[in-house]
C-alpha cells in the first residue's frame, strides 16, 4: 500500500495533474459561464506562485502576479465563447524542490461571431515545491518555428 501511495504522490504524477488543473481552469466550453465559471478561473490561483511571471510571447506583453494572470484569463473567457488550453509532449525534469516542464501548449479561441483562432507555442514552465504542493513560478511561451 505504501508503494501505491508513493507512486500516486510522486512528483512525476503531481506535476501532470497540476498542468491538467491549469488547462481545466483556463478552458471554457461554449454556453458556460456565470458563478461556476468564475470559480473555475479563481481556482487557477492554487497552481500559481503569488509572484508568478508569465511571458505569453508576441504580440502579448508579460504578466506578473497570480491575480493578474487570473484576471487576464477571466477577461479572455468573458469575450470568447470557447477557450480551450491543452498541453502535449510534456517533458518533466525534477531537481529537489524545483522542476521544469517543456511542453507544447495549444490555445483555441472562438469568438461570438464563430471565428476560431489556434495558437500553438512551445512552453517552458518552472515550478517550485511549497508546503501546499507544486506551483508555477515562471512560464514562457514561444511560437513554434
């Protein structure tokens, strides 16, 4: 039983779950909104260090602080009917109480007119292990070549 607990609690299991949580907090299906949607977005803070630095890449400017990241996601969800964030090709390197993730992030947006845009970027995410678990400290996204 202990081996099963250690397997489930391992960093290599916790970090993908964190990424899934981030993707779920950002993602909004068409027709959803209201108080439940607000709770989903604010739930994003549990995955972010208070002083997180996010560089989404051109044409967007950097965003600093968990509350600013959450506000930005909330604004995007407010003007789009559909928002979908996915991570693929996730590579994790853990070094004690820090970790790095290299992944492909894909953001799909659909506006009220039905126009859809898809951004695929290479993301490099740094994490730190805190008392409450792993949190994102920095994230940078670069357009794929």
